[in-house]
C-alpha cells in the first residue's frame, strides 16, 4: 500500500498570511493526488484534484502543486474560515490512503 | 442539489453486525462510482471501500476485507455497507462519498460504536 505523510502536523498563522502544507507519497503516484479540507464537526470538502486542479467553487487562493512523490497545498491571503484540518489523498491505486492531516489554526 | 444521507449507525458489541445505508439525491446515482470513508474519533480519514456504477467491481481496504461488503441499488439510489465481525477499531464516523478516485460530495456521516 502507498503511504502518505503530511507535514507539518499542525501550524498557526494569521489572517492574510500564506501557508504551505506538504504531502509525500511512499512511491511515485504521478499526479494522482487530491486535497480535502475538514472543518470541525463537518464532512470533508474536496479542494483540489489531480494535484493542481481546483474544484468548482473553491477560492483561487488555494493552489496545489507537485508530481511524483512530493506535493504541496498553498493557501494565500488566509481567511478565518480557513481554520480546518487538511488532508491529502492519493488516487493511484486502491487503497486510496489519506495523509494523517494538518491542522491549521488561524490566530 | 446533491445530497447524501447516511443512516444505520449505532452501538454494537464486538463480533456483531450493522448495515449502513446512504440515500443519494440530486444527481444520476447510477453513473457514479460510490465510496465509504471512515474516521475514528479524533483521528484522520480512512478510505474503506468503493463500488463501480453497476456494482460489478468492488474494492476494500485490507482491514475490512472478508468482513465488510459494499453494495448498491441503483433503482433506490442507495449505497450500503454490510459490516460483520465488528471490532473495537471499527468505531468511527462512516461517510458515504460520491466518486471513485476523488470524492466531490460527502454525506454528514453516521457514527458506529463497537463496544461491550
């Protein structure tokens, strides 16, 4: 099975800041990488798929990058509503494992 | 509006069984792969299983193989997860999600608690 490792596990930033979350796969997954946002007590929400494609309705301050084994999620101009846990998930082959999550706190 | 509504969760003893249901509305259910994803209390997300449009292909995470069965009824716009031989570590919120290799809509989840 492909393992997904995110870093950092948590971070704190201020409104207006830019943050980057990293996700590493245990083997090459091309660009079969999705990002989700989960606010407290809510279901996850798809943000980005195939590494760089923004899901419809997601603000353009979210962006994804990478290929192979190393990927990033960047959020610019942080807003209070961005406080959430972010997960990467590969979709290369089953099981489609998730990273352990990165909790983002907005100061 | 796309909606996915799960039901069937509850408290069950180790070794017991539960059947989860997910009713879909607002889209053509029969043309989408569907998935189950779970989340243990305070933990991250775990992909559990998915099923092809016609039910002809099914895939599972190793930890539930031979214990869980995913199925669907395209006439009833419903997705199911039959869970047998439940263990303590199956305790989680179970989400129904649309899609095969990405999940663009999710239900609100149903809590399954396995405890004696």
